[in-house]
C-alpha cells in the first residue's frame, strides 16, 4: 500500500498496443487498437480508480473525457488529471469542463498546479500533491512520453498492457518513448497475470523497477 508508506497514490500504468508495441499507426490513428471486451475491461479499471491521468498530447489529440462509460454504471467518476508539460491546453477540452487537476512547469496556464522539474513537470511532486488530495489510486492512460517518464522515475507500481491481435509494422508510435543504451538500463517487471479478452490479451505486471 504505497499511500500508507509514502502518502503517494498507487500508480497503475495502462497501455493498449499492437503485439509489436505500437499505440498508434504511422498516420496517428489509434482507435480502436483493441476490441470491445478489452475496452470494457479498461473502463472497469477506471471505475476502481480515484483519478485518471494523461499527458497534454493525449488531451490535444483525442480530447478524452476520462470518465467511466459502462452501460448501467452509476458509481463515482474518477477525477481527471493532466500533465500539461510546456504545452497549453485549450479551454474547450472536455477534461477541463470536468474540473481536471492540471500540472504545469510554469504559471502560463491559468489554474494549473505549478511544479517545475527537469524538462517539464516534477512528476514525484505531482504524485505527492494528488496524495494530499486524498487520491489513493491513479490510473495513467498515456501517452508514450508520460508513460516513459513515469517508468524512468520509478513511479509506476503496476503495469497493465492490453495486447491487440494485430501488428503495427514498427513504423507507428511506440508505447513508451525513450531509448535505453544497454539492456541493463531497461525496466524490469514481474508478470503476475495474463487474461484473454476476446481476441486480445491483458498482461498485468507488478512493481515496476529499474
């Protein structure tokens, strides 16, 4: 229970990709990589989270609501969280209409929580802030830049990967942006669960570490 030890929420990183690790095609299209069963399962994960976090690129490209969309669902909705970095978020984005918590490295964006860090937002401080709000469980849904940054900083507790039964060909956008000079620099995970969801597979890994 990371929240009890550190005051930070438990962080689950969710990724949906092709078998060869692409989250979008070369032309940027990403809907829908996985099938209906996998997408429904992803919404179940959302429903169990206090907050859903994305980066600015995801907000600008997809304008997600970050809400739970399941037939008959009447439970609480997770709080939307955006790591804006140095990119401005237009005021008409849906997450802002839902009162999103926005982290930014400067005060250029009105209402943002300013947490400057190396190259952008101080992600550890962002998790501390969410913990201070009583948020115990955060699900991160992208994009690749934010995912890689959280992995590098050791802030991911659980990784959930939905693997689609298709190949992207290696020319699309990778699930995690960033390169490792040697195999020793790569991120090791422990696979704890594998579940078939229609044509797709969900792989759950615990305690991501360097």
